[in-house]
């Protein structure tokens, strides 16, 4: 019986010593984590002076080599065809239909009839798209955006800026 009590007391003493060491190392870990968080916050708040420029390109150049433009900002002129749901909610390059609408543009190498360019997936935030509800097929637009995916070897582009270059009827700017 005495041996069991002694073993229990030894275990408690060892446990207490271990606990003290744990508390000391845990306190040091917390201090280190706080310093890392402060440094990260300071880095996040630092002014962003680096501005990524846009690569001027044609739609067909992007379609021909989508991997070359992956994660790059592009700028192109195009002819608007229609708003579309093409490519929305596709898991490998997800843009949710609640938040985005797709845009189809025309191929610029075919002039004798209208041919859309469905290989290029263009996405515009719905709130922004509401400003362009009056766009008509054939209107000339300038697009700036980022190629965020090359799923199915197609370029998937999030539009960051859309400008109407010429329109069949006046566009309401909000």
C-alpha cells in the first residue's frame, strides 16, 4: 500500500514539474505567435506599390495559348455577342451563378456571319453586369481581366473592367 502511495506522489511531482515546463513553453509559444501576427498585420497594411500591367492581346491569341496567359492581367478589344451562363458553376474553375454572369464575344476572324467564341469563358460580377444590361449584340467593348484558369485548355477570365467603346444605342452609365 505504501508503495502505491509513494508511486502516486512521485507521479504527481513529476507531472507538476512537467506541467510547469509545459506552461513555460506554452507562454513562449504564445509570445512568438503574437509577434508573428503583429508582423503579418504590419505587412498586410503596407502600401501596395506594385501595379500589374495588362498585356494587350487579341481574343484569338489567348484562345490559341491559354496557358501562356494564366494568372496574368490581359486587355483586349472585342465585339459583344450576348450574356450567357456558359461555364458558370463548373467546379474546376468555379464562378458561382449567384455572383457572376458569363459574356460571349464574337470571333474576330469571321466577318461574313456571326460566330461566337465559346472557347473563351468571360465572367463579370452580376452587380457590375447590371450597369451593362443595355448592351446589344455587335457593340464594341474593351475588356480588362485576369486569366484565372485554363480548365479544359480554355482561358477562363474574370473581367475587372469593361468599357463600351461603341454602341448601337446610348449606354446608361451609373
